[in-house]
């Protein structure tokens, strides 16, 4: 599938292994609306080791910046990523990401951002992401599901949204484009 495309579902009547009660009920196709671009600066990874859920590491965020049509500002220091890495299928590796950020907008609102997702690809590529800044984001897949919350009424619209991001890691930065799922 090409980036930016949405695969339409098949006709419900063609899904013949189930008896449907409402096959005529048509659902809208989703769309993505750009929310912001984010660059997060990371400290050194701390390897915790092989535990009951996999090979765990943590990294604390130094800070960073974000900007989009509806919001812009800074990432406060002190957030982080608590990731678990698993090797599979020969030379493939997947990192299961679990991050938390505090964002401060240009006009003083504080926003809590949490993401979960995966970074997956060839092990030889993923293991060099911290040092080799020439590795392009299309050499691996890093996708995130975001939740955001704030008590600031100017940004209360984001408390009920569904958000995703296409992401990458280059050197000591995580970079992503966040979208609202409409």
C-alpha cells in the first residue's frame, strides 16, 4: 500500500463466512489530519536486562520541540521511554515502546502525551540507530498510538481525539509526525 492511502473495506456481502444482521450499515472511511511535528532529544539508554517480559531498557528525555497548525511549544525534560526489545524471525527485531512526555505550549498550556507502539525491522539496522545518523526512516517501521490530555480549556479538544504517529529515530533524537484520526 502506498503511504497516505486508505484501503477500502470489501463489500460486507462478500464476507460470506458470517451471517451479518446489518450488512447495509455503511461506516465512514477514516482520514488523517496532520497535528504536529515533534523532535525529542534523548539521554543515554540504560539497559536493565532480560526480565520476565523481554530485554528492557529505559531512556530519559532531555527535552525538545513540537509544532503544528493548532499548537506549538516545548517538551519538558524528564519524560522517557520504557521499551522492551525482542528478536524474532531470524534477523528481525521489535522494540515495544511506552513513552511519556510533558509538553508546554507557546501560550502556557501543559499537555500530557503518552505513546505506545513498535519499532521493527532488521536487527542490524535497529541496533545502529543510536550511532549511525545516515539510516533513513524508511529502513525500519516505527508507528505509535498517542493519547493526550490537558486541563487547559484552550486545548480541551484534544482530550477526546484519537491520534497516531509515523516516527523514526536518528542518533539521540526521536522524530515524529502526529495525526488525528478523523
